[in-house]
């Protein structure tokens, strides 16, 4: 059998180089716009993204570290923004859930292409409220709840899947309020939030807020891009 080439094209460098990035008029971020608490700026940027009709403005990349030190990242949905931090949800039994049990820290990155804005949140992760976790679970679609009652996220899917899903559906039919015990609403409480804003015709802006170890004071610092 002849060796098929792995890639069909060998001009990827040139093709990628030709794709425009950060096109359009972008205002950057100035010191005068900085609030006392960086979550206020997260709120403002999220608001702007929703108002501008950005697609899936609440989808973020979450990076975690496993017990062995291996790093994983995946996209997920930001479920809430409160004065405590950023919320997302998943199964405690998923690979990310196991990572978070071993190392309750994470990095979450939001990126709004149309606005040329990126936010990087790093901090401590907890699942502080069974009530919030249960309410979050009940808001999910039937299909998603059924999958989560089987609770095998990221495991190989074999022939037993249909039987297990049918069993989960019967449990849901019998009790529509049923909550998968492993479902967690996680809170990422920030210790560092970095804002990156594209600016047209000059260097882009990068400003970071770091929580001081004493009290709830935040220290702002401009960074080299
Ligand atoms: C747009 C988008 C949104 C997603 N939202 C979630 C979510 O809210 N929670 C979740 O557990 N997985 C979500 N996923 C799936 C994850 O990316 C990932 O495949 C899954 O959580 C398994 O990750 P893990 O094996 O690292 O635990 C989403 C994927 C995409 C592409």
C-alpha cells in the first residue's frame, strides 16, 4: 500500500500567514478605564461582547493540572459571574473533575475575536454550593442530564451505552428532579486576571490585576505585550 501523505498541502505557513488577525478598529485599554476590582472589568467586557452580538461570548478555555502534573485544556461554558468569581460546571468524575480534586487551581481564558479582547483568569477552584450544583443540573437539557446520570464523560463509549442511557432515562422519567451527585458547579475565585486588548495602529494593551495577599486589594500593572 503506498504511503498516503499525512497532509494534503505543504503551504500551510504561507496560507496561515495570509489570514488576517485583529482586523478592524480596536480601541485598546487605558488606565483610566480600570475599576477597583478586576471582576468589574470582566463584567463590562462580557456585557460588551453580548451587546455586540459576539457568538458564544460565554465559551472559555479551561486549563487544569492532573495529579501527575499533566496539563489539559478544553472549552466549556461560563455559567455565571458573581462577586466571588467565574462559575462553570462539569462532572467531578470527568478528567477535569479529577484534575481539580488533585489540584484545585485552574486557568480560564475568554477570547472575543470581534472585539480583539482576551481575559485570562487564574485562581482557586471550589464547588461551594450543593444547591447551585443541583439547580445548574436541573437547568440542563434532558439529553445532557441523561448522559450525566450515566456519568462516563471522556471514557470509551461501548455497546453498553444504549442500555445505560435507557436506564438513566427511566430514572429521569420516574423523578424529573433527579440530580447526578457528581455534577458540580465550580467557582474559580481569581487571584490574577489579565486583560489583553488589541489597539489599532499602536502596540496592543496588556494590563494585569493581582490580588494582594492581605485583604481584597488588587494591584494593577501594565505588561509588555
Ligand atoms: C462550546 C463548548 C462548550 C462546552 N461546554 C462544556 C461544559 O459546560 N461542561 C463540560 O463539562 N464540558 C463542556 N464541553 C466539552 C468539553 O470541551 C470537554 O470535551 C469535556 O468536558 C471533557 O473534558 P475532560 O475530559 O477534560 O474532563 C464543551 C465543549 C464545547 C466545544
